[in-house]
C-alpha cells in the first residue's frame, strides 16, 4: 500500500512570554491552508501532534500544555496603519479542534520579532539601532497591539537582561501596548462588562452561587474570590491539576460564566470554546513560595491571581488574562480591585504560581461605560528553532 510522503513547510518555533508556538507566514502554507477552514485546522493539528489520547503530543511540535500547544499565522497587513496581521490558533491537546476565539497575549510578544525577521515589516520602519514600533492587527478579536521591538545593527535583539517570572533565562525586553482592550469586535463594539455589572452573583448548579466579575478586556475572563472556592490564592499547579474534581468544578463554572457573558447560547457549546473565557480566582496578598522556589512576600504584590487555561491551572499567567487583571484592578468595585485594596490605581503587580507580574491600565467612564484606552506590560521573545516542519501530505 502506497503512503503519501511528508511535505515540508517553512516554520519558526518561538517563545513569546511564558508560551511557545509554531509560527508561519501565511504565504508559506499550502494553498488549501491559506484560508480558514477544515484543511487549515487539520494541518495545524498534525503539526502540533493532536488529538493525542496520551496527552503527550509526542508525534508533533506541541509540549502537552496549553502554553505550548499554540500556532500563529502572520501576513503583511491589509489594514491601514498596521504592519502585520496576526492570527492565533490554540490547538486542543486531546480533541480534534483548533480554537480561534481569542488571542494569546504571551505569543503577542514574539509577533513583532517574527514579522521583522520575515520581511513582513517595511524596512524603512526598522531602525539600524533602537526600537522598532510594530503595529499589529490581532485578527481573532479585531484589536490593535503595538509591539516595541529592540533592534541592534538592523536585526532583532533577542538577548538581554530582562527577567520574566515563568521563563528560566533573561532576554531582551519587548513592551506591548494592547489598545482598546475591551473592544470585543472590530470598530470597538462590545461591552467591557457584558452583564452591565462590576460584580454579579453567578449561579452554578451543583456547585454554588459566587460573587464574580465578568469582564471582557484582553480576553473574556471570570474572576471569583479564592476563598469562595475553598482556596487561598497561593496554590501552585499541582494543587489544582492533580485534582480531577477541582478541574471539573472549574470547567462547570467556566461554562456557566460563558453563558452569562453571552459568549455561548447553550452550555454544551463551552466544550468547543476551550480557549475563552478564562476563569481565575483572586485573593489579598500573602506570602508563598513560587514554583521555582522563589519566596514571594505579601509586600511584593498588590494581590494574588491564579488562572486556568484549556482546563488546567496555568504555570504563570496568560498575557491576555494579565490585561484583564490590569483593567479590572483599575476599576473600583471589581473583585480584582477589591482584592488589591480597593483603591484607585493605574498599575498593579500580582502574584502568580511562577512569581510576579506588573501590568498597567487606566480606566475612565464615558457616557456611563467604562473605557480603557490601553494596557501595557513587558514580555520577552526568542527564536528557538527555524527551518521546516514536516507533515504527511495527506494529513489535511
């Protein structure tokens, strides 16, 4: 029996923030995968090694966690005042689907670097030495991200002394500005608080009724007080991910939260929308030891946050969820703001399982609606490998 040979596709494996993924230029993809649809999804599933009933992604580029089961497709932007169009695909590990419903804030840090190196940015916009300002159109959710990429001798500067908790080695700092992060749809539509409330009573049958802040900024997120769930906010991955009952509870909370936020119409739709919304729990500052062994003191942070991604507690913090945290912290009365002391602020430092992270955001009210013009945080990015990925020619 004849079998289709493997084909090779130009690709770059990159770390961005506390995530890694496989990056493609749109025009390098096979023709059938250059447009949205089944062929594209099947190709990316095979590249990453999903679906894998063993949850290891041994036969692909994925790392068997939500942080490492990611793909990015970039192209020269067709939009005015933008350099590159950025499309993110979160690949399920054990199921045959790719979730296109949201952005990856961590991999956003690598988009500008890849775009410059791949020739997707006008060379006239890249200084010989200094900082290149790359204007990114985030196509999944219709938002603008401004990436400030360090340049040395005309090339992207990847090495440096910027340290990011959750990443082992230092690298060059990349500052990101998430513009109008609460604008869910192209043109700025959509409400930051889908229910119209800063705090809701979220009823979850079989689990309980919880105070919750349901916010759409950076990424739709459900914030709940840690103590209401029986937690302290100092938990590390093992405390949650080794507990099947806890994971099932969080998924149930996430599904009912998605329904309340209007992201789905029926509960069973949540299973096909794993990437969004996120669910997180918050607590007031407390001492704890991060997963690296680093001691975090209560005085080092304004609050504690733990967030789940793709059904598991994240080892650090999703970049988009960090935007949601910074935005909610800036608005008096949200659970995030209250956990951080209930004072007005334009920046917040929170503790996560791997350490701490600072994110800035300024919120104002316009005609009774909360508006955040931008959220700012620093990440880093680095090329890990470049060349070709190979997949069987009949895989898509």
